[in-house]
C-alpha cells in the first residue's frame, strides 16, 4: 500500500487575494468542531468532502485505485490510505455501492465493511489508472496550499542575534558577518555569498534556516483541478514528529494529507539545469513533480558554486528575475494550464567569483545582501586550530602553530583558508596512526602533513 502521503481547511479559511485564485467565502458550519484556529498554522481535518475543495471524481478515483491495488479493504483502511476522515470516505463508498462499482464482501468492526470492486468498478479503476497511477494521500487544493504559504512565509520569521549565534556556533564567524547574515534572513530576501574557496560559504548557506522557527506544514500532494503535483520529497524534506506542536490539538484533528517538516533548505550545485525549475510530468504515472523552488517555499534555496552549472548564469538568473522582483512564479502544467505560485524562500547564491563578473547591476540590485566571506586572520586560524585539534586526538601548541603559519603560509605567500585546519589535522592524524606514533602535533608532523596536502598546489 502506498504510504506516501497526503490541510483541508474550514470553509471560512480564505486565501490571500494576491495569489489570484478563487476562494470560498461561505461561513463555517455550525456543526464544525474546529471553531478556534490555533495560534500557529495547523491543518485541520475536514468534516465534509466540500471542505476539502476536491472534486468528487478525484476522490472516487483514489478509492477505486486503492481497491484495484489491494483487492479487499475496510472503509477505515481505505480512509487511512487516502488520508481523509472515515466519515467522508464512508459516504463516498455508499455512493459507489449504489452505483454498483463496489460491493460489501464482509462486515468489519465498528459499523464498517470490507469492500471489493465489482466488474464495473474494475473497469472504471482501470480507466483512472491509465490517466494517473497515483493512489496515495488525497491532494490538497491549490487554494489551501497558497493560504499555508501566506501564513508560514519566510518573511514572517524574525530571528535575532542570539538565534544566529546558536545556529552558527560550530563556525568561526565575526559578529559583523553574523549581523549581515541575520539581516538577510530577517528580511527573507536574496543573499549573495562570495569570496575565495575553502572559507565556509557552503556551510553558512546551509545553516541559514537553523536560526528560523523549526517546523512548517506542507501538503504531500497538491491538486490543480484533476492534475496532481507531488510536493513532499523525503530526499529533500525532513519530517518532524508532532511533539510540542501536537499542542492544543490531538493528532486525530490534524489533516493527514499534510506533513510537518523542518523548514527546508534545498541545496543545488553544478548539476542544476533549467528543467529542474519547472514542473516535470511523468507520462508513465501521470503525476507532476514540483520544481526546486516549490519544494523550498518557506525555507531556503541554496545555489552553490554559482557559475559552475550546466546552464549559463544569465539563463539561470533570467529565469528568476521576475520571481525575485515580484515574489511570485509562473509554472506550466502538462495540460498547458499555467499557475501562479508564491516564490517564498531565502535564495542564497554562493560563488568563488566576484558577483560583478557573473551578473549585471540590474540583477545584483534584486539580491539586496552581498556578503564577502574572507580569509581568516592569523589569530582566527590559530583559534580554530586549537578548537578542532582535540577532536583529532591532538593538542596544538602556540609554537607549532607559529611554525605552521610562518613556514608553510607566510614564507610561501600562501593564503590562509578555514578549511585548511580540518584538512591538515586529518593528514596529521592519518600519518600518526599509520606509523603507530603517539598522537602528537609536532613540527615534523606538521611538515609531513602540509607536504602531502599542498603538493602540486
């Protein structure tokens, strides 16, 4: 059975007009049990099919395809598969039975039945499968997804210096650089990290979301009419348990079509192509795959080593110039339908090259924060070496560090880099282990480690 999942909102949950989508403005039913909206965004379970904003035919197709794949299943097992309340699924099953598409095979516990497909049901399920093989969690309507982005926007988080210090505690960054990074995250706008290699641009970029609120909710899949877009990606998103955000609500009140994840950080490098920035359609399954910027909404999208991608920098930046300026992106579905989606992430470009060598002034204006990640000072290099040496089994004395800097950097006019600390310590540790020597950081050990490391450089 497909366990990949699956907010339906109350009828009064209205999407922002900025997204140009039709929304329902009817008032909540007096029978709705969710009269108080939680302080934080939490997707509440729908009470009726109407509240899901999904068409009856779409839900019918998921139920029939589930039975086609599993043979026989109780109403509650089907409800668990499609992540809709049993009451909603049970009503659908009654309708399908009256149409002679499903039949009772046996009674089940708690006023339920075991269901199986009739011959007509098999035929209809087969036609549905030819169009789309997906039979997991029911999708979330695009309108409800847009509302969730508005409520969980990256531009609503406001980290302060203490949060920055915690997020970057394992990196040696100046207060000035922490301030610059924090301002960029606080603004939720673009960030350009540039400077020589080996000084931690990628590490900084990958940690920017650690100073933000931990969790957000995303749909497992999104529906646009009858078309399905897969959003949740286990390779990209980290699922989080309900712990403290199980809050005022029990898990039974949470809409199972949504999943709680850590604010995403999507990292791409030299493998990035323009195709990855568009919705991709799998003709064999009939399912659309969300592009990178959609998967990183409410989080960060890191383009590492800018300038090394298969696509030219200008093509890449031209693709994003409107989203960066307007905060929205336009995506085309396989049917040709175009949808307007929030472009709601902190986009981080990291490069070893000067920004002005890569892009023009017009684009740089759209990336409001440019931070140069510079080489460490001698004092910073010493401090980092002393801080890291114990984890490799060494103690670093001032005299050995002075020898290292004077003999292997100053004398050879070689610049210091933060990454050299880790790499030289690894070389020294390997040398001592191989020769079964005491784990001592001596001038001799340093000379051998640096000779290995810098040969040919």
